[in-house]
C-alpha cells in the first residue's frame, strides 16, 4: 500500500470535480479530470485505509534513515521523535508518518502549530477531501443536471470504484464503507480514552486531540452519507443490501451514521410512483428481486425474522418492506409465491410495524433531520 504523501491532492481533485459539473465533455478540463481520476482511483477505492505500522520501517526511522516519498533521508533525532509519535497516534506506517512530518514543516506558520501537530491537521484535511471527492463523483455520475458526456465520465469511474475489490479483501466497495464506519467507531473510542487518561499521555495539545476525535465522528457521517448517495442513485447487489440491513439491525438510533444509512435503505426499498421515471425504477427493483428468488427470501428473512436492537427502526424498515412487497404482488405475477406469503400477511406486517413504533421513529428521528447532499 502507498506510503507516499502529498498535501491537497484530494482537495484539488474535489475542486476539479466541482468545476467539471458545470462544463461540457468537450472542455479540456474534463480530459484532465479523467486522467486525475484514473491516477487516484486506487486510493479512492481504498477509502480511509492507510498502511499500518511496519517493523522494518520503524527500525529505519529509529536509525534516522526513513524513506520519504520513495527517497531515503537522513533526519535528526527530533524528526525521528515526531514521526514516531505521529505513527503511533495515527496508527499508520512510519514512512507515511515521516512523509507527513516532512511536508508539514511548510505549514507550521499557516497553522501556528509545530510540525507534528500540523501533520495531524494535514492528514485529516486530506481524508475529508477524499470522502468529499467520492460523494461528488457518485452524485455527479447520476445527476441529470450534469452534461451527458461529463456524467458518463463520472458514472464510469464511480461504477468501477463501486465494483472494485482490494488485494487484502474480497468485499465490495459498499461493504468496505460499512467496515470503515465500524473501524472509526473503535478509533474514536481509543482517542477518547487518551483524552480521559493522564495528561502526560496526551501526545499533542488537547485541542488538537479533541479535533481528531471530532473529525473521526464527522468521517463516520461522511461515509454514511456517501453510502446514502450510492443507495439512492445506484443499485446495490444482494450481498451489499443484506450487509446494510445487518448493520442497521444492530444499530442505535443515537448513532449519527444510523440516520443516513436508514434513510438510504428506505430509498433502496422505495416504490415511489410519483412519475413515469419513478414507476420504472420501482418496477426495476421488483424485477431484480424476482430474478433472484433466493435473495428475495433471504432479504425478507433478514428484515422480518431476525432480531433488531431498536424496535422503532425495525418498524420503519418493516413498513417500507411491506409497501415494496405489496407493490411487487400487484405488478409482478408470482411475487407472492416467491416471498412465501400473500397480501394478508403483508398487511399484518404493516400493522405490526406501526405497533412497534414505526411512525414514532419516523417522526421523532428520521423526519427530525434533513437528508441532502450538504449533510
């Protein structure tokens, strides 16, 4: 995995994406964007996964000879101490930490912080820009307000990322988003433990560590919003949709990520008939389910039969599932036989969903927030 680091790569990419949303495919800037997306696609697909600490690289750093962006350097003992502390705090490869400290020296005056603390800010700034770039890419690839040629470029790269796998894992991109949300929850807990421990063990100014804790929470929301956009504008495969259901079954409504993922699942299961386009999309969802009857049975079992931590959230999802089932029964012959029950059973599920607190959860929780691309 790449241990090099250059500041503002993804900040620049996000600016390029934003500019190209307003252009036509004939613009030279769109060709530049295509080249940049191709270059950065592997890193975009890896989300927030960075190389872990490495014993060999730690030894080289301790000797004062780290490799920084592919070139071996001879560094001071102070540099060694800063890079080692940063590697331990961020839980990243020592060469990456050394590259961060090396680049951060030029930002000390701007941030009015020492190089190590400036490196922390640079690191999280680029992570934020990477997630923003992904959301802009996926949203732009499905937006009818974007020039068709530009939209095709964005949709192609978004689809390639969506279907990508990593060498260390066979999981698809949406599942990696869920894994990253869970990983960050553990990371945030560890940072909180540092803040609540002895002051002498807090590696940087308290304000900097507090910033990290806050940013990790924001990253979880960014990831959940990214997956919301994917569920809204693209079609998850069976395993990915089941993974979202499984995540929500064990989720707490007090978790900010739950709001976005719950809304995304409701959209993915939605059957809005407000327009011909919406009707066609709903029919496509039902056709997809009918073509994979085994998945339909598994999805029904995951939603209806498996236990949920929050009864209100369960009720909301049950109600949406019941509406989708009714839609399927009316539009697709044999849907009821595939799912294993008829309309009276669906109506009973809907009634039970209301008793479980579906409307209360929707009113107090889901409708109490506004889900849009600014979240």
